[in-house]
């Protein structure tokens, strides 16, 4: 098998001082990429900063002969995002890969959700991807090549209690991924998303919040049940999926992949065949609701044009 290499390429990875981001950085660097290791060093809930948060990851890469540079700018502002890309351009003069990995959590029941729990997550997850990718996009367009990997989550795709802020921010990244995939198709840029499942600080924090809702016996039972599972969720087992999506050989764009414990699968957006009534009424919807929901013969539109084509086909078949 031919090894997937990144020789001569430059990767920018946000939130790469530890956890998943650090694993991405180490793997890409081990395969020849020059890596900007971005990390502000804040807590898992977004407070504070540590000046040398990226230093350990950078040193690991340097120790085995790789090339890396630390960056401590915040993804949460336009200025910070531009500064991160400037770090790569000043050092190596190009950007081939952006992995938007930086993230925080502030879980709360929706009834208690407040602006200070919502806005920082939108800033880091969703705006952060905008602010970092936007300046890199222009570089990639001029090069005629680029790869962007965004980080979404099953918490938004499938729903998870106490994570309305996180789920909303992460699912916003699915929309960004799909639109950028469409815009990048003609200029050599591919954009995909990863929904990782890994034992990280964020998972531990969310699980600890859920434990607070249980009594001591329930907590102990849950911990005993989950421990063997969590031990298999090594962040290093997510990194190979990111590496492929970031590689020139990646054959897809606009797609979402779930990865955890060495298992990889694809999330996709499907459309049922549905029903067509030229004079549709609320009663038609009620009476045919199970048919509307029936997943038999579903399709997977690649974009808005595909859906419009399917709608046009339904109308025309009715009129034949």
C-alpha cells in the first residue's frame, strides 16, 4: 500500500495543544506536513489562557524530526483567525490544510440556557471556523488546491440533552461544510466534516454534568458500565480519518464522517420519496404522513439542485 504523505504541505490545526487536535497534528507532521499548532490554552469551558499551550505538541513533532510552529491566537475573532493563517504564511508561504478543531462546552438544560452559555460556543465553534477558514480560502483559491476539515458532532446531528448551545453551533458547521464544498468544487478545494467520538476533556466534562443528575449509586454503576467503553475511545483512532479527508487523494467533498474507537461511518442527509398533491391540504399531510415519512426508496441529494430536480420529477410524473 502506498503511504498517504503530506510532504511540502502546510496544515493549520486549531485547538491542537492537546486531545484530538494534538493527535491530528502529530499524525500529519509524521507524514511530512509542516504544522501550525494553534491553541489559546483556555479551559474546556473557554475561560483563561495559557501562553505555551501548544508547546508540548510542537516539541513532540520537533523531537521526531518534523516541522511545527506554535500559535496562540484566538479563533473567536476575525483578527485572531487572520493572525493564525498569517503565522503559516510568514513561516512557510502557503496553506494547504485547515482543520477546525478548537471547541468548548458549557452544558445546561435549555430552560436555564443564557446568552453567556450560548455566545462563546457560537464564537469558538461556528464563527471560529469562519474566521480561520476565510483567510485560508483565498490562499487555497490562488493555489488551486486546499482541504478543509470541520468538526461537527452527533450532539447536534442526533440531539443530546443539555447541549442545545453546543449542538446548534456544531450543526451550523454542517451547513458551512456543505456550502463551502459547493463553492470549492471548481477551484480544487474539498471540504468535509468529522463527528469524532473520543475520550477528551469535553466528553469528560459533559459526562460529569450528567452525573450530577444522578445519586451516588447511579453514578458508580454508570462509571463501571462506561469505563471499558471509554478506554477504547483513544483520540489517536480518530486522526486517521482526518488525515484521509485532508489528503489530496480524498475523493469526496461536503460529507460527514463519524469516527471513534477505530470505527468509521458516514452520516448523510436523505430525502424520502414523499407524496405529491397539487392542491395539498393539512388533511392530506395528516392522512399520508406515514407515506411521507416512509424511508423506502429514499435518495441522498448532493445539493439544492438535486432536490429541485426531484421535486420537478414528482410534479411532471403527476401530470403525465
